[in-house]
């Protein structure tokens, strides 16, 4: 099977990376809707695995036990209503993805190489069947490094903290950034050829508009959109 991260992967991939609460999820979802692409939320995939470990009583820092848990779990990814889905042993974990325990442990799960390998494989598989807008922390740098359509959405720490509070989440932005940027496997970085957008003073529509203009400049066929 060819590697969809290579230049000849069969569908278009628009990579949108950024730290927590930068606005990348809202932007990616709106952009996918505008382009009629599939929206892939990779953060939800890591949260799903985190919920699984917490639900089964497996310590998230125990790489061996987490790997064993995943080995015996059926992980299915699909698409519904234009968005990515994930099922674990036929169970939809969506209602639990913002549980306090998940929020507190997802960064630890995301540092585990075996988890990242499995989910990266699942993420790459989407590009065999769909044009996608995929958001996360390592899409442009590790999952699809060859896509020419890379964006990094950021915002000031103060704005991000306010957004996080509005989401009802209590985690520390600074602590999350430190874990995400210092992990050994696929750390949060700005891909060398990514277009960086500061969303601090922009609406979602404003960021989408900037990305749309950049895509036109890069020659992405957008038809009459």
C-alpha cells in the first residue's frame, strides 16, 4: 500500500496545526464545510484513547499497558455528516471526550509512541478516500509532511486562556504547551513551510478567509466556491 504521506497520496490534505485553544478546531471545521471536504479532528482521536484507558483503569503513563489495551481493542475510524468518527469496540466515546479526567490525561497519552503510530496510521487512511481538512498538532510536520497546504493557527496566551475558560476547561495552557512541544514523538512544532496565522484578533470567518486566499495563491482548484 502506498504511503499517503507521500506526494502522490490520492486526495487533497489541508493541514491545520496549532496549540490548545488557538481556534484551530473551529477554523478547520468551518473551512471543511466551505470546501465540502471531510473534517478530521485528530485531537478527538487522542481523547478517545485517553477515555478508554481511564475507563478501563489503565494508568496513562504505563506505555506497556496502554499498548496492550489498544492491541485488544477494535479501533474503527469513519466519516459521518462530513466529519471524522471513532469507535472503540463499537462504543462511541464522544460524550466523554471533554470529561475532566480525559482533559487531565490526554497530554500524557499523546506522548506515547505506540499510540501516535496507531492513530497516525488511522489519520493517513482518510486521505485514501476523501479530500480532508485535518487539524491537530503534528499534521503538517509528521502525518502529512508533503502536503503543500499547511497552516499553523496560534493566538496569544491570554486569549487562549480566555477561550479555554469559555469551554469550561480548567487545564493550564502553559503546562499543556510544555508537554506538547517537548514530547519525543511528533512534538508540536511549526512546520517549516506552514503559513502562520495569529487568530487573537480575528473571527473564525476571518481566519478561514485568510486560509482560503492562501489556498488560491497556491493553486488549489476551488471551482466556484
